[in-house]
């Protein structure tokens, strides 16, 4: 008889404590495993929890680690030796040993912002293990997040303790002070170099219209690609979320002000970007486009206008190559994927099917040429 949790993810957590503890202090935080294990518990069952450090240097952190059932791996530093990499090597060896001897462990969580762990992440993924990275935003190497399946920033987790004793999830004056101290750049979008502490104090703030627009484009382009690669065009919300994480392992709907992925999809459905229908599994709806027909008509009209103008400029029919750039000169940021088309050629063929314009293939040039028939209605 099969176990009811046989499909549950099983996670092993490996913490490079010195790296994350020092990184957390640099932005006014204290590293506490509790917010991290809470976030990971939502992703599966925690099988192993190990933290590596010379614990004589982190005595104040020991109690919190023990209370969170984290096994402390002592890496003593001899006074006549070089400290660099002692804990890193032991952590990598232990992770690989577990990966090779425990097939039931499906996910490895590497808590460090050090790029030295990038090869370890690559080897674990070669062994068909899912890898979640965790680091402090300001002190994480740019190489590490892109190599993981998912990456969490510790300073964005709920309940992260500050050095002054407050929690990043607390309301009241703590959050207001954090906003007041943040730079203008971080108030607008958290992009300034020194905005990390302000982000932590307030959590993900309300997204601007431009950020939400970028989110819409990211989702629609990803959905378009998934539909194009699917034999039946069916895309479930779980598949969409996985694809978004493959594109950007740091993607988190909470950064846009949503409590969960389903809430984000409902928001996009309300704004006529997507439509959700019941999927094959309960709680995993099917996602499809709900683009307003007027938007598509405007896009086709833009294409037709561009082709007509180029016909006058060139004194002949414009080729398909380079045409998209011409469209973007007239409407910055244009993308056919916003309307559910996987490529510009497909978009042009759809315009031909609608009678917006015509397109011919020239064998000698190996090129498509587009034109607006003289008798075509405006």
C-alpha cells in the first residue's frame, strides 16, 4: 500500500552559517532559521537540517539553531591555518554524499550567497535533484541564483528578526521607520544599492503600474511559450509557476504584493489578461489568454499601418526581416507574445488570415514580403 505522502517533496537543508549570518548583519538583521524553515515547510518535508561554522565564533546563534532542530556541524579554525573554504568543502561533501545515498531526498536547500557553491548546485541538478538557494540579497553572488531551480532571499521572508529586536513582519513604528530611512530609489521600487534594509523593514510594498505591467508581460509571454510547446495547448497553473521559476529563480509573487500565486492569477483574470477554468486536478486551474479583442485589433492595425508606411518609403514591399523593429519604433515595447502568439511570423500569418494584409514568399530571396492590397479597406 502506498504512503499518502509518497509524492511529497523531501528537503535537505545545508546552511553556510558564517556567510548568511554576516550577510544578515550587514543589512541590520539577525539570522534565525525559524522564518526559513517555516517557508520551506510549505514546500515539503524537511528531512535533514545542518549548519556549518566554527560555533565558538557564533555562540549567540547556537540556541536558535538548536531550537529549530538544526544539527550543528563544528568546523574549528586552527590559528595556523587558512579559514577560507573549510566549512564550504565539508558542506559540499556532505550534500553530495546524501544525494548519492538517499534517493528519496528530492530537494536540496543551499543556504549561502557564496558563488563557490555554484558547482555543487550544478552537480545536484545533474543527479535530478531540485535545488533551492537561499541568501541575503545584498551579499549574494549574481552567479548563484541563476543556477538554482528557485532562490529565496532571506531578508524577504516573513518574521525575520532585526538586530534591534523587532521582526520584519511586525507592524507599527518599525515598518514606518524603515520606510522613512529608505532611499528614494528603494521607495520607488527597491532598486537602489542601499535599499535592502528598507525593503526588509517594510516587506514587499505595493507595486507600481509599471511593475505590474512587467508582471503581465512576463506571465503572458511564458504562457504563450508553454501553449506553443504543448500538444493540446493546455497549461495548468502549477506548470506556469514552474516555468516562471525556471526563467527567474528569484521570482516571487509576494514581491508584487500578492499573498499567493492563485491570488496573482485572480488579479490578472480580473484585469482581463488571463482566464482560469477548472483543471484536471482540484486546486490547479487551467490558464488561458483572455486578451480583449480590441487590443488584438489595435495590434493588427499597427502592423498594417507600419507596412503601408514602409511601402511608401521603400517604393516596394517591405521584407519580414527587420519589420518587428519597425513596429517597435512606432510602439515601444511591442511584443506579439502579449497577445498569445509565439513568434512574429505567426502574428503576421494571423494578420493575413484576418485579411489585414498580404504576405508572399520569394524563393530567390528566401524571404517573406508583406504588403497592403490597394483595394483593401482601411
